[in-house]
C-alpha cells in the first residue's frame, strides 16, 4: 500500500494520507456559527449603534423586548449596524415597537424589521 490509501501508488486519490484524518476534507466547513438559517420574521435590524457598542451590551438592551437567541454588532462595512434574533415573531415585533428610538450607550438606536438584501442579477 502507498501512503494515501490509494491503490498502492503514491498518495492515492487524496493529498492527505489516511493516517492524517484531520486533513481529509480540510476547508470544507463554514466555521463556527456560519451558515445558520434564521427566519427573517425572527430577526430585527439595528442601526445608529454607538462606536463602542459590543454584543453583550446590545444583548442586555434587546432582552428588554424578549429573550434574544443571537445578537451581533457589525464592524467593517456594516459598522454602526447590527442584528438580533428572537425566538418568536411576536418578540421581534415587540422589539421594533418598544426599542426603536431607545437610547443605548448614549445614542438613540434604530430598530426595524429585518429585510434581506436582494441578490444582484449578473448578466
């Protein structure tokens, strides 16, 4: 037998030998937390977030409307915005009604329904 579980010829069908299972399928995962599918009705968009706002303070603030499942304050291109996901659509709607215009970290924030940006058509 060769090195890779092939048919006795060199490295076989994979560049990773069978005795290195950690490399088989390397790079196929999406990473921790990536690729989660959450119904848009359960999420809210957050805007006008102060520069120092972190996920924890954002979570504490959003929990006033209902228990959050996930919160995120974006950086980079989306700096100053974020999102929060709730267990039910009612909690998400309550967050929009209750927290839009509320003050977090000294700044009035915007809370609105989550609308996924349409994919641009490629010609």
